[in-house]
C-alpha cells in the first residue's frame, strides 16, 4: 500500500494507533466476522473506496465468505443469499453511511432490535462509523491498493 498524498500512520501515529484500538475492540465485540466484513464491504461500495474494497473482499474470503455473496452485495435487497440479521445490518449500514440523506430512519433502527442486543447495535454502529472513517482516510489520502499483476486490467 502507498498513498498519493499523506500516510496517516507516519504523520500522526498516535491518532492512527487509536483508530487501530477501535478496530481491535470491534474484532473482540462478538459481532460475527462475516457480518463485520459484509458491513465494511457495503459501506466501501457506497463510498467508492477501492482500497477498502480490495482489503475487505480478501478479509471476507479469509473468513469463509463466498464469492457469490460478495458479487451480489450491492444488490442484497433482491438476493435471497443474506439472512434477516444481515439484511437489517446492511440497511443500517446504508442508513448511517448516507445519514445526511436518510437521517437514520426509525424503521431501520426498529428492525435492528429484532436481531441484535443493545450492545450489538452500538457495536454495529461503531463498526459503521469506523469503516466510513477508514474510507474517508483512504479516499482523502489517495491510498492505492497492491495490484496483483495477474488480476490487473489488460491493455
């Protein structure tokens, strides 16, 4: 990885370390790893963050996620591949990622309460906030993901 602008860990290492601590908390929170990666992927799709999409698609696959579910994630509402809990988490992800437009609808929040405990709802909200922050860092600093030459577009 490299950045075309600034590398936050080099410029502000204490701040970056704090962000990594939040990530460690999220990993320990009890949210299923597969759900964490789906949320990170969906927010990154909405935000158009290629760096994060590359990273989290690989992480999702390491946690057993299928290629089909990753390919269809942007169309999750039309696909039967996602559980009811995943659907409510993805709706909340979209609502908070697009919060200026959605204002976090009560219906989306009520749906969460059917599948998640209070702590899980807060942890899910932390997760969504963090991936949106990571997307903004990666996009703002122009992070460039590693390129697998075999996967690179052919000229």
